[in-house]
C-alpha cells in the first residue's frame, strides 16, 4: 500500500513547564491517563446523580477503588509484562531509582475491583448499585487514556499495510515498517462502547448492568485485538502459552459479564 495512505509517524514528547519557579516535566501518556481518570469520575458522578445514587457514598467508593487501582496497575504490569525488571529489582533493591514500570489498564481495573470489595467489607454497601456508576463512566475515561497510548505509540502491533497502520513505526530493528497501533484500535473500540452506553442509559437499568455489558462487549474486542500485537522480540507483549496477560483477563472478564447479565435477566423475570 502507498505510504501516503497510512497514518504518518509522530510521537508526543515530554514537555517541561515552570510551576511556582520549579520545572515540571509533563509526560503525554501520564497526562492523558490522569485526564482519563477525571473524565471517568465525572461521567460516573453524572450517572449516579441521574440514577439517584447517593453522591457521598459514590465518592467514598471512588476513593477506595482508586487507592487500590494505581498500585495494582503497576504491580500487574511489572509481574506479567516486565518480569525481568522485577527480578533485577529483587536482586538489587538499591536500583529502584533506575527502574520504571508501565501502567496496565486491566491491572487498574482489577485494582479497582479489589478496592470495591474492600469498600464493601468496610461499609457494607452494594458494589453493583454504587460501582455500576464507575462501570458506566469507565469507557469514557479509558478512551482518553488510550489516546495517550496512541500519542506515544507504546502498544506496537504487527507489520501491516492496513489503512489505519502507522507508517515507519519506530520500534524494533530498522528499516522501520508500517504497523498496527493497538492504542488507536483500543481507543476506537472504547469510543464506540461509550456511545453504546449513552444509548443504553436512555432507559433505567438494574444495578450491575454496565458491569456486565462492559465485560460482554469490551473483553472479546480486546481479546481479538491482542492477536495484532507485535512479537515480544519486536517490542510487543510477553506471551504465556501463546496469549498475552490481557487476553487471559479478557476471558475471565467476558465470563463474568455473561454470568452477571444472565443473573440480572433471571432476577428481572422472577415474580
């Protein structure tokens, strides 16, 4: 395919800004991730308000979820995507300042679920009733975060001449070739999912509906897209028995979504 039909190569670089006479380096992905969290929270609170969920309890739930989401995101990424880096850290703990871990979106989701159960243990509230607000808001914020991934191209895919491939993808050995960009593809999926959620929200749904719908729709798309990731030797993710860590999580996420939606449907039919 003619390279002019592909997305031209670009990469957003860190920007240094002066704040209170101190230089602050703003990293594009981290900025997008933070903005994505804010967008997800805004949508979650709007959903809670529209569905008459107590905002104070919703905020308390959010705090518990976020406290666990960030560290478990790093931990999940380190253990499953950067095991060699983790081993280096154990061999030489003093090198921690020279080591950096990435963020795993699925790790953040799993961390949020851990935080939700911790909240339930402390407060005794309903995870499905309060947490469904965040399942609703999740795709909106996740979409923004994935735009950050696309901006820095940290999810390289396989070599391809597909029209949405990025030309001269600067990863792996030269000469560089056009590749799929999984950050872009995931962002497209999440944008579509956000519109589906907005359409579904026109009707009152039972608590837990968006948890189930998120697993039902997002997990299969994520599972299939990960087959387009670059091999590990070319900057892609590690595989375990041929699948990425995210694909294993997607399987569990999909099953949980189906089970939950079936349960909600059965409950709705009961007299």
